[in-house]
């Protein structure tokens, strides 16, 4: 395995250069069953050695526990990396097991102060609106975020799961550096409207779940393979008949992987990375992992170039996927386009 550092891409028109692949850190504390803290720390260090400099978390991941877990690593390497975190998913006042979406000014200010404290930093490099509250005008939400830039609490603005129209609206209030949305061989809905707008505005796309939450790697074939507390058990495309139908869609990925002497996950990531040249905009996917060996595998995928014939073989997959990516699609951009 080569130790070559990955290439870089810019976050937005004026943002920092980051590794062309970032790291999703959610699973180190939340959502995907038990994790080993020491192995997760080793994963963070190995990622940085390989040129991964964008680290993605959120206040909702483990109710702030993920930010706390990452804090020592961030402090130790503050000048070498870019910290991305998010606000908007609040605990329901009457049911601590449920989430509600809040984009109002008092809540945003409360969230940024709490994240700064948990992360133990003076400024957040990239601050995302995690989800859109349609009851709050987007101009108001982005306006508050812009004020936080002026106050020196955040540097760059990001949005997650917004429509193309919402991105245009937000960008008129303050430049948006990055849009985070699900984008993979299984999830391509953002290509219709969000991607063209991002390209026009000079916004970087940050695909989350580029490995289909692990399904595209072949690491599990159905929700029942996962631990009882695994978030993926709630997602329609990984359950029942949907899971069986979707497992069959991995066959063309296997064919391409064999031709490259690569893993399924590497081909899935190479496809996402290659969207940058296909669509003409910077793309920094954030595959999540808790193992150093997986970071090595994932970053190596940035050096795989798929042929036109291979891209054509993979092209039909998304149109054949069974089941939505969330049980409730109202809070994803595709549910509002």
C-alpha cells in the first residue's frame, strides 16, 4: 500500500485547500454500533498522514459526544486540518428519542457556542446547516450564520440536503463554500438540480455516504446482518425485498473491481471522485470508517481512473435501486425538489 498523499481541492471560491477525500467521523461515536476508541484515534492519525484534512462531525452525533471525542485530535493538529460540524437536529422537548429540525437564530447561536466548547477551539472552519426547517426563511438562517462569520466564530458556511433553489437563495445572502448531500452509485438525485447550481456558484460538493453506508462495499447484505442499535436498520433500501434486490446490483461493481484489482468500495469511491471531472466542480467525499486499514483503502481509490466503458457499465445502477434512502424523505433535498 503506497503512502502517497492524496491530491487536494478547494472548499468554495475562497476556502482552504483540503484533501480531495475527507473523513466522516460519525460512526466513531454514533449510529453504526459499537466502536473501539483506540482504533478510531489511530484512524484519525492515519488519515492525516495520507493527506485527509477535512474531518466531518455534527452536534447531533451522539448528542455532542462525537465532537468531544474528536477534540484532542483537533487540538493536536489544529493548523493541519479543517473542522466541519453542523447544527439543526434538536432533541424533541417531549421525547428525547426523537429529533426535530430547528433553524431559528437563538438555537443557532446556542449550538455554535456549545460546539466551540465541546471541540475546544476558537473558530469552526466549516459550519453546516444540517437540515432545512421550511418554517424558517432560509435568508434568516443564513443571515445568522453570516453574522457568526463576522464575529469570528466560524470561517465558511455549508448547507446539507438543500435543493438547487435553496442553494441559490442562500448564496445571495452569503457565499456558500460547500453543500453536503448523499451521493453514490445508489443515490444520484442531486445531479438533476443541486450539482448544476453548485457548479455555477463555485460551491464544492461534499458527498456523504459515498459507500452507500457500507452496502456498496459488500460488508453487509441486509439490515438483519447489523447490530440491533445500528441506524441502517431504519433505512428502507437495506431491509426485506429491497435489500435482496439491491444486493444484486453490486455485480457490475464486482466486474470493474476485478479488472482493477480493487475492492468494491474502492470502485464506488473512484466513481464518486470522478464525478468532479464529469460535472466540472470540486468534489470531496467523506467516507466514514473507524479502521486505519480502511482509510488506506479509501484514499487509494482517489488514484483509480475508470474508463468510459466501465462508467457506462455502472451508469444504470442508481435507476434500479429499490427503496428510499430515508424512511421520511421530506428532510432530504429530493423530497423538496
